[in-house]
């Protein structure tokens, strides 16, 4: 067969041959497209800004990705190998900026072909504000109540202050940091625990490790009980002396645990006037003394002292 004849056969009916080739390509492409599937994943969004600025409004924590490719390849892609980010590190002033969301493929996502990635949202608006730092106190939060008859005597937090940072307008409003609720229910003895520390505004961050050690001292709660017209007992008066005036009564207020005071009865001779210092006739002002059982404390006594006259008796006289 001559070259001229071969060429003639090749170009003969060329429109039909070109059309057939185009149809074949379309069929092949359509077949491949029909083999592609979609997979939906959400990945964390990282926003990078300069050292002098921070976002001053809430940002999406993640973006939704639509992965399109062959099903057997899509299932091999790990979500942590797709990184979504927005880069505003070159911004030099406060304001609102729009920036595209960038996707970086790593590890299992590399070499997958075909792979189409659609981002939702494709860009975000970020409001930036000057960063401010300051030190504020930590205030504990409590939940529940101590056991019956107990009280929180004292407590401490270490550290008592923390440094916070964030957009200037938000940091200026922060006056303290809160802790996770500290459970008091049923506690009857000293305790110590580590608690999380956090600002009330989510745009403000704690610069340190954001925890504190809470220490509490718990004591049995004190109650009070008052006794009226309590008689005073005189002791220690030397022979040859006598009291001219009658002994007064007093009002007594005692302090102790509520359960102890509830049924406590004042014993006889509980309030004593010690006259052992009297060595001659005259007028004396002497303090009253309370002799109480263990666990009962004197809170107040009225009057606290007694003024009385002492006379010396004639030889052979009685008190």
C-alpha cells in the first residue's frame, strides 16, 4: 500500500472520526466523574496574627471541607492531615480584615489524585484589636454547704493573682478570674485541691497554666448561749473579814459548738469572785472569773468586775 493511499484512508471521513474520538473522551470522562464520591470533614481553623494584635470577636473554631475523589482513596485521608489556616501576621493596624482560608495537605492527603477540596466558608472576616496584658486577682467559686455544725474558717489560693491578655477593650473590663466550682458539700475537715482558673470573657486568655491550688481550713461552727441572773460565789476571804454588801448576779454569754451548747446547763459555782487578795478593810473592785467545763468558752460577762466593801470583824466575830 502506497503512502498516498494510507494518508487518504486516514483523512477519509475525518469529521466522523473526530466526532467519534470526542464522544469516546466524553464517555471516559463521564465514567471517571461517576466514580468520584464526596466526603465531608470538619477541621480546626488556626488564625495567625502578629504579636501586637488579637481577634476582638469570636471566630469559627473549624471549617467544613468537601473532599471529592475516588472512594477508595478518600477513606485513607486522615482529618489531622488537612490543616486549615488564616494568616494575618502582616497586619499592622486595628480593624476588620477579610482573608481566605488556606488548606495545607500533609501525610495521607498527599499524592491523592484526583482530589478536589471545597472550603466552607472560603474566607472569614477577622476584627483585630491591640493586645493588652494585666494582672488580676483569682476569686474562688463555691458549691454546696459544709457539714452541719462546721464553718469555713479560712481559705487561700496559690497563686492569688494571674496575668491575662487579650483585646484591650475586653481586658480592661476584667476585674478578677473565677475558678471551677469548689465542692463544699459534706466537708468536715481541712482540704486542698487544684482548680481550673478562667476569665469570664472567652476572648481573654490566662497567660500562666490557668490552674490554682485551693486550701481550706474548716472548724466546727460556734454558737452562743446566754444565762441571766447567774449567782456569784465568793471564795478566798481570809478569816476576820466580812463583806458589807451582798454579792450581785451577772449575765453570762458562752461560746461553743452548737451541738454542745444545745443542752448545756450551767453548773453551780461557775462564776467566782476571788477575795484572796483582801488583806485589810476597804473598798475593792475585783474581776469575776468563770470556771467552765472543757469545750465551753466565755464570750462575755456583765459586769466583768464587782466593787464591794470589806470590813474587819472584831476578834471572835463571825463572817
